[in-house]
């Protein structure tokens, strides 16, 4: 089992990081990440719009003034880990205890 809890948004090359995590996950991969509704990102684009963007496969890049490089829509994480990299048979989604974050667990 591989756990990536609140780390993905700090990684500069998140795609390679996800690919490595997927390859290491023999049974499951759990990812907790900030969504496009995250306060730091939503404030920059207008809060009401941010929540709607989570339905699209989008990745948001933050400015250098915040401590996180990216935010992700759940659909973007699903497309990368499930459809593009592959090898998983199902996905479970959970609300994170942290506001505007989501947990996705990919199972083999």
C-alpha cells in the first residue's frame, strides 16, 4: 500500500511522482490532495467558479507566493492514475478532514 497524503501539491514534477507511486503500489494507492476549491487557489480565480471547475479534468498552478505548487480536480487525478498510467481496477473517493481536499484510493 502506498500513501501520498497532502504531499502531491508540493511536488514540482507531479506527473513523474504519480507514475512512480502507481508503479510501487502493489495493492492500493491513497492520494490526498487540494481540489480547485482550495482557498489559496479559489481566491485567485473567484470562489464560486472554483467549485464548478472540480468537475473538469483540470490542474491549477499556483503562484510562487504560496507554499503549494498545484491544485487538482478529482477528475484530473482519476485520468492520470486510472486511465493514463493504469493498472488499477477501481477507485474509492472520500472527503478529507481538511477543507477543500479529497482522498482517492486506487485499488489493484
